[in-house]
């Protein structure tokens, strides 16, 4: 169990929800991609 990965996934989920519920300038999508990439890197 990796608390940092859990927190990153939680933040990514929140950003993903916000991305679909409201207008975005693209930063949310970039944060989602970065957070998921970090989680993948940490899991290796």
C-alpha cells in the first residue's frame, strides 16, 4: 500500500470529476495525466 499513490489517485479522480462537470482550460487533463503517470512509475 502506497499512501502517496493513493493520494495521487484520489486527486486525479477529483480532477477527472471536475473535468467532466465543468469547463476546463486543459490543466485538469494535464494534472490527471501527470498523476496517473506518477502512479504507474511508483508501482514499478
